[in-house]
C-alpha cells in the first residue's frame, strides 16, 4: 500500500518505529489468533453478502463493539445489488476528526482511491474529516472521467447534508470493475441515511460492505493514554483478490483518541506491513484497496501531536491487535477456504528476503492445493523457496509442519512420520515453518488453502 504524499511521511514513520522499539519489533514477531485479547464476541452469524455462499468454516463471530464517541453510522439499500441487502454505509464524524489512509499500489487505482489520496495528501489533509461513504457492488474503477465525476458528485451531496466541505468526505467502493458509479442511487438514500445515523451500528456496517464475504469482519480493543481509556474499533471486507499492497480490501478503523493526522499516518504505516500487507488469499491485488484510520478526539485524553510520543505505547499495541485481527479474518474468509495457514520463514538474509520467501510459499497454488488435500507435500515448499532466487543454503534448509519436522539440513528428517504428519494436516489451522539457513531475519505471512470453491465463486462472480 502507498500513503498520500507528505513532506514528512517517511521520516515520521521511521521516527515512530524507532521510538516504539523494541516494543514495535516484539509486536511484529508476536503471533496471535484472531480475537485473542480482544473484546468478548457474540455468537450470532450473519448471512452471506452474496446469496448461496456458505459461511466459511473458519468464520469468527462479530465482536461486541460499544459506541465510539464522535462517530455515528447508517446503512441503506441503494440498489447496487439485485438482491435484498444493504450496500451503502455512511459514517458521520465529529468536527475536528483526524484521518490517515493507505491505499493500493495497483497501477489502475479507482476513482474513490484517487479522491482520498488527493485530499489526504494536501498540507491540510486529514485535519477535519466529517464523513465516509462506502458502497458495495460497484468498484467505480477503470471508469475514467465519468467515474471521477461521479465520485466528486457523491462527496458534494454528502457534504451538503453534513455541512462540511466536499474535501472532508472520504469515499470507498468495492465490487465490479469497469462500471461507472450511479451516484444518484446514493443521493436518493441520503435522507434515510441521515435519519438512521446510530452510534451502535458497527455490525450493520460490517455486513453492508460485504461482497463475496461470507461473514462480517470486526475488531475492538481498548488502550490508555495518560490515564484516559480510549477505544479502537474497526471493520473490514475482503475474501478474494487478496494480496495486499493491499487487495480488494477495505478497512475502516475509528478511535476516540485525539491524535494529529501525521501521527495517525505514521502509526498506520508502521502496523500495516505486518498486518494487512502480510496476508494473501490468491496473490491478486485490486484497484480499490483502502484502509482509513479516524481519530475523533472525544475520549478526553490529551492530544498527541508528536511522532515518537511514548504515551502512544498502549495505543499502538491496541491498534496493532485490531489491524491484525481484521487481517486474519480476511484469510479466514478466503474464497472457498477450509484451512487457515501461517507461514513463517526464519534464517533469511534480510527481512525483505524473508518476506519474499514467505509470500512465495503462501501464494503457491501447488502448496495451497496440497494443504486443501491435507497432504504435507513439503517438496512443494522446497519448490516455492527455491524459485524466488533469494539467498538459500540448500544444505541447511529445514521445514516443519506444526511441531513435526519434515526436512532438516537439506534432506528428509530421520524422524519423519507420515502418519503423524497426515493427522496434523487434518487440522483447520496449519503452521509451516521454514529455516533457509542464510541469516537471522524472519517474516510471517498468513494465507489459506485453494479449493474448488474458489473457482466456483469466481466463475460466477458477476451473475
């Protein structure tokens, strides 16, 4: 993902990372299951975003998210889908809300991505964002000037409703590429949206942004800033076309902390690498990837205006939990997925090399189909490692599936037990660890298996 242009962007991120070490480093290396150390969850499953899709066997319940001061949410059916469902979500923020964003690196960004990058990237960008408008069912990508005009008109009409500038309205879309957004469908629902604004509508918002998702994705955590409790809540959508930098992924996170936009941008940039940019479903990156972080400033906590302020320690940890939880849920809802897979590469020459090796394993169709077939075919892992041209010491290469050693010192492990390995592969969650023997760097990427369900969902995507 890329962030909007800023004269201090990279320096800010580096300063924050340095100030929070070794804390940030420990966070990156930590492994957590989705929902751990977060709020208790409610057991109610949701219907699929698209009719006929079975809820993922890896689904997790939507968490209990209390109201976050300074934000109200409403949903409506604008009609971007033929079937009965909400497909429009609007967030209304308190005056003075800060905002930061990261976006797709795809060369053909959507009109909403262009809009947000333009207005967050200016000198006053992100200082008083008042609304967010999200639609599902139409990506408004690869739509030229007509799509850009539709985005602008949407922001203009929402700004009139909320008494703000159109630049203070953020936009996001997801759905079919190549279709111009019919903003009249959104405008027609604005009176209903305005009447329906509710501080307790997170679950409805999570359902409203779904496309081929089979369950709504939410996360919640609390932190402390100088004795004041602050809340962080977020929702995300994504199921296929997931290889974040980012993917066909949308994520919206809101806190009641009072944080300057530059500091928000640094925090988002710090944690996105090991959360949203460390998951993959199918290796494809979309035109519409957007993650936005909003700070309403209503908690009573003191304003944080300096990057590296150590009062951010608790907040940064909680933000990381929320983002990692949401990222894991994207994988758990991977199209057709039956296995949640953690791939860790150790002993790499550099962090970048470790990441490339881990993604090569996680994106390999041969590895992913073997996992779907409950086959511990570690030879395919060897293939995925060797094809990267990254530094690898063949004679020190070691591979484990969970606690079971498959290979060591560049050869099959003498303790290899096929029956135990096969039994392990029947688990819904699989860990693959590879030591390439070339250094001390490590990286972790999360993925899922590749099944016939993925083909069925995508062969029928537009119908």
